[in-house]
């Protein structure tokens, strides 16, 4: 069972990203502030849900959230600053877009670069522990999937409509055979099936 808040003293936003391990496309991040009494029996880590349920929940999250925002860092920026820093930057951009400034942040994972003077807590597997992080994971994932579907038609041979830019065997083989597109992250190893991102 997920919890509504990490703490109740300050206005809290949950943050998560999607697409960190992909060979192509941006990394997306979301920041979500939910009502303190928010509860939903289906809401969970986006990776544990079907695509249909993720999009159903996205609509409910956007309707019921006190505030939410989604942002991205493209592949060119990722190659410049590395994927870890790009993930932090995407979350910073999402937080900055919120129409309310949170007073506390809960971040999925074990590392984060402080945003302004807002205190934060990193929570390993936080998207399976707190509603706001789970909500952020769903928004980041679905918005990124939407983007990859939009650009998939430009380069159909890479099958982004199904792999969403992740390093499937077919995706890696196509890159090795044809080469990179303008959307690929050129600093990522293509030949290694177990892609190392740190």
C-alpha cells in the first residue's frame, strides 16, 4: 500500500523520470503535488502497470493533482552532460514549471542534485512507496511514450513504436547496421546488451 506523503508539515512534490536507459530520445521527468488525503487503489510504479492503465491514471492524476508538470532533456544535452545529470536537470525543469512552489521534494532513487534551497529526500523504489512519486512516474512515462510515438514514423526501421527507444536486441542491431539518427544518444554503448548508464 502506497503512502500519501513522506511528511505533512510542508507542501510536498514527488519527482521521477523515464527513459534514462534508452538509446534514443529525451529523458522525461515529472513533478506532482497531490492532495494530502489522496488515495487510489490502482496507482503504483508505472512499470508495474499496463499501458492502458497508465493512460487512465494519467487523466485522473492531471484532474486531481494540486499541481503537476512534465519536462525533458533531449539527446544532445544528454550527450553533453551525461544521463545522470540530464535526469536531474529534467526533474529541475519539471519542478520549475509547477505553478505552486513545493516546500519539500521526494525523489525516486538514491541521488539528486539539490534544487534551489528546497529540502529533499531520495527514496529508493519510491515510485512503489508514495503516491506522488508513482504519479510522477506515470506522467513521465506516458509523455515520453507519446513523444517516441510521434517520431517513430520518421525512422520506422528502429521500431520506436514498440521499443520506445530502449536498447532491445533489434534496436541495437539496427543502429549497428544503419547507424544513428538525429535522436540517438551517441555516448551510449550500442553493442552492450546490459547498457551501463552510470
